[in-house]
C-alpha cells in the first residue's frame, strides 16, 4: 500500500507539472502532456526503486534528470509532437526539483530504503 500511495503522489505531481507547463509554454496538446507524465511516472519509479537505495539521493536525482530528457524526446518523437523548448525545459526542471524532494520523502517514510 505504501508503494501505491507513493506512485499516486508521483503521478499526480507529474500530471500537474506536464499538464500545465507544456501547453502553456508550447503547442503540445494536453493529452500528449498527460501521456508523457504517465510514461515518466512509471520509468522514474522503476529507476527510484533501483538507483535510490544503492547510490543515494544525488545520483538518483541526476539519473532522473537524464531519464526525463531522454524519455521526453523519445516519447514526443514517437507521438510526432514538437514542443516549445521552453515548456519542455520548464517541465524537466520542475520535475527534477520534485524528484529531489520525493527521494527524501521516500526515505523518511521508509518506502525505499
């Protein structure tokens, strides 16, 4: 149940970040932003489960940043969407800041040890 709660929090935050910053700063439609948020939620959750316990918060945050950049370009390329770079940059930076906090939250509640 703890993992479901953490995954729900992560999805909710990503839906807000990508759902607001991508359409406001670019021409990416809201449904594409939601698909991108769901993709990042799943991929970064798996990365958190693998990287965070072994290497700590800083390495996990840098890994998440790299996965956000790479995953965004792959998913948006697969959808043939061309976002405004400012919107994508804003979403990635906000997501990275959230990931830094989220890792600390996961550790404080012993969800990921």
